[in-house]
C-alpha cells in the first residue's frame, strides 16, 4: 500500500515520523477522510475547504494550494491497486524541540496521507439498519474543528463496540449533538430534522450533501435543535458519514426507533444519495 509523507510516496510500512512530532505529543493537528469511488475522489473540493477551515482554526498555515492537494490525492489514488478507497489526510504542526505546549517559532507541518480500501455498508446493513446507544457528550467546545485529538470520540466509539451497537449518539445539555464519528438526522411527521451546525459538532460533508439532496428533491427539511426526548420519539433516525454514507438507526438504547425498521423517508434519501454517487462516478 503506497502512502505519502512530506513530499514523497513510499510503501506505508516504510514511513516514519519523528517522535517529537506535535501530532504524537499533543494531538496537535487536523485531518480529513475522503471517500474515493472507482478512483474518483468524492466531494474533494468540499473536503479541502473543510481542511482549510480546520487549519485556520488551529493556526497551522496550509502547506499546499488546492491544486497541489488535488494532485497529491490524485497521485495517491492512482498508486493503489484497489479502486474504492478511503483517503486519510493529516496535517500536524510538525516536530519541535524542546517540548512546549505553545507553538514553536518555526516548525514545518507534517503532511501524511494513506489509502485504505473503502468499506461502505453492505446491502444487508442498509436494508436492516443498525443499533445505537446514547451517552453524555464530554468533548471540548470546538468540535467543529476536525482535530486529530479524538480521545473522547475514541471512548464514545468503544462504548458502542462494548454495547455491541454501531454508534454512540452524544447528548449535551439535553440536546442531541452527533455521533462519535457521524452526524445524526431525525424524521418527525414526514419532516427531516437536522441539528444546526455549531461549534459543538462537526459539520459533515455528507451532512451538507443530505441537505442539498433534500432541497433538490423537495423533501421537507428543517435545521433545528433536537432534544434527547425528541430523538427517542422520532419516527426515523439516520446516521451519515463519508464511509457509512446514510444508514438507518432502528434501535436506540435497546428500544425500537419508530417501527424498528428503516423508514420510507430514509429509503427515499438513500436512493437519492446512491443516484448522486453514481452520477458523479459517471462524470
Ligand atoms: N462528526 C464526527 C465527529 C465525525 O468524526 C464524522 C466523520 N468524519 C462526521 C461527523 C461526519 O463527517 P463526514 O460526513 O464529513 O464524514
């Protein structure tokens, strides 16, 4: 598997970063995960825009122009021997000595990308939906930055694994925020409800696409805060992310969501998503 580190392509297993890298010492960096279908990066411009936003928020100068990023991603995609890929892209503040929380006067960002085979939900999973649990959101107040310091998300996802479910939905001050690694939509009385973007959640590239698709297809959608009680009383609950795409949550904390099966609005949205994906791949 060929990966990229600071200007060079090499087999992933051969790549190493210095132990003083601030990504390693402080979790001082940001990342993106870009899905690639049939060797075509999906929504790359949107991912690069969010990367810029994350870099700005943590005050790391973007080491590459959009054209350079596009070329690096293109080359990485071409180097793999599998067509559907999940591109992980990470920029840290780089290595610095002595260790000091404050920014070093001069450090060169570490740029690392690698590709994994993309595994999207199986037809069975799409048809059956998945289970989720809820938990208190104990993360910091800048969850809109796609930061590599993910300890709270790691613990929340492990909670899902321990509970033998697919996702942990995070609740803060009585409000449903997002999943440990996904955004959450709710359907109530035929209307799709989306928690409004804020500093408390990561606005997913998939989240934005779902909103676009709802508009395109005249599906009623409202951005509004969703309480934990409203989540539990929802007719449908979906999770979205670049790798999970759109997946119905049919069980929440051991109780059925709506009728306990993927709902009609979910099915319509998934069909729009799949058609959109196919359209992009044929371009
Ligand atoms: N929220 C969090 C916390 C995430 O980790 C992710 C996945 N990266 C998302 C939302 C969904 O984002 P996207 O649709 O861009 O994959």
